[in-house]
C-alpha cells in the first residue's frame, strides 16, 4: 500500500442512505455532525455522528423553520476559512458595489 494514495472514505447520507461521492467530499457538499454529549446530560457520554447530503439538509433546514427556528448562515473564504459576514450583509455589499459601477 502506497503512503501517497489518499483513500476516499466510503460515506453515506444518514437520512437517504445515498453514497457521498468523491466530488461531494472534495467540495464539502454535505454536512457532518459530531457531538460528544457531556457527563450529566440525558445522553450521558454518548458520541453522536451523522452525515447529511445537501438535498436532505435542505429538507431539514425547512423543518427547522417550520418549528420557528432559523439556521445561522455566513459566507466564508474557502482558502483561509475566515468568516466574511452573514449572507445578508454579503448580499448588501455586492449590491452596493454593483450600484457604484452603474453610477460611473
Ligand atoms: Zn440524503
């Protein structure tokens, strides 16, 4: 076995059981939830792991909204991982930049 050969893990969506393909793994096109529940919780020292594909996540996000909740979303820089701002503020920034160009 070559040490240079990077093995792509065989992972599936925990909701629809579809295989997460190589491109989806590279593009981070899925959600991974990992949780180590604490000592005095009702899930006492339970480790939870869940993979969710983008399609299933869309449904889960909609479900959260039907419960009155909201998922916080931000734009980030893929290279540095730096958080750039909320989706809303990023959209406003782009609108302002576009307006400046139009006025020239
Ligand atoms: Zn799925």
